[in-house]
């Protein structure tokens, strides 16, 4: 629902026939849609490029859809640009949904090589088609799993991205994931993961209260995939006593931004802008992981902007009113 009635940008839908995503055990389609926002009065040429990574159980295409009582992302961009809070930018909204509800935007033997897709297939196609972005003029942002993807791409690929914004991203894994392991085991109810998941897929209506289990299983396929298991899923706890399986949990922790920053943190130095925020009532305990990450960034001398706000994890797209101008102005400079 529009709040700004000035000039409107356009949204173009492109399709990428991915080669790298052919290597996935989920049977997901390799033809991927990407919606691309072009601001009013521009064709994209010479503008910075931002990439929007959405949370689990969603698609970038959802951010360009009409929304009741709120702005979708193109409408938000029209307003921020029209009010001169940020310069014009091109924004890409890739569809990265998978059979298990999405992915964490990292390479996985189960979900597929999503880092490679975004960097080596999507970026070149968008930049060539619209003559935008390029070295020093690319940014990535997202919330929740998308925020995780944004901070991980910044850490691992600072030679590709020059700006990043992480809104309530997954981090501090022992706080945001381990508390959900007992709930996941109770949901499985002594069924195998395969039995439980196939029943879920075959249900006429998705049962209430299954998000916790589906989310944890999706994380398992992302962080500790085992191609020999059904959809690559295996839990890092024992099924009877919910005790940690140390080597499996270690595989998860290697993907925790709070851990990854130890090895890759100094590589953030060239970023033009790094934005991190989290709600002080985040129901997944992500505030504490964010504080740990920010503390380490300070110790490493990495320039960043960190904000805590009075809200929880849900319905916080309004926070991009802060991050998008911050990123776009830095990339335009």
C-alpha cells in the first residue's frame, strides 16, 4: 500500500538458467526468477546495485508483491528515493526458495551452491543487463536468514560486496538454535526425518506449529549436510536424550558469524558500509549474538553502524528505512 505518490520505479522479472544449481539433491528447479527494481527516470545504467536476501520460508519475489497496510520494497524505495533520503539504486530480488523452505545463502551439499549462484551467475547477469553495479558499487542486505546471508557474504566475499546490512541475522548459534532442539524432537515424535517430512509435504494443509522443526531441519541441511541422508538432513543431537553430538555441532558452529568473524573479520576492512541491528525483544535470542559480533568488530577496528531497537523479530521491514540510505549513500560516494 503506497505511502508516497511521487514517481514510481519499474520492476523487471528476469530468469536465470543456473548451471551451478544443477548440483542439488532436493530436486529444486534450476531456472530462477529475479525481480529487478529500476528507479523512476532511470534505466539502471551507472547506478549502484543492492541485492535483497529474504528470510527462511520466503522468496525475493514476495518483497515485490502488493502488501496490505504496508509498503512492499519497490514502494519503499520509491519513497526513500523520492524524498531524497537515498540516491537512486538498482535492487535485485532473487528467488532462492527451496524444497525445505529456503536456504542460508551459503554453499551446501544439500541445498545447493547458493553463494556461487548469487556471485557467479546472478550478479553478472544483472550487471550486464542493466549496466549497473560493478566493483565498489555492490551491496547486500537482508533480515533473519537473509541477514545471516548478508553478513556471511560480507565476511567471505568482501572482494565482491562493498556494503552490507544485517537485520536480526542468525548468529550465536547455541542461543538461537539449541533451545529449539527439544521442540524439534517432540515434533518428530519418534518418526524418522524422512517419514515426518514426507507426511508434511503430503498434508492437505500444513499443520500449525511446525515452523520450529522445519526451520531446524533446514538449518541442518545448510550447516551440516549429509547427502546420504534424506534431503541431506541430520540433527546435531541424539534422538532419545537430546544430547549434543559434538562433531556434528562443530560443523554448525563453523558457520556461526560470531565464529567466522575470528578468521574473516579483518577482511571487512575495505567495506564502505556495514550495518547491523536487532530488536531488544527478539524471540530467537539473536540480540546476544549480535552484541557478541559487534563487540568483536570493535576490537578488530572494523567500522560499522549498530543499532538496537524496541521490537521483536517479526514485521520489522521498516528497519530498512535506516539501512538502505546508509548503504546507497556509501556506494554512491
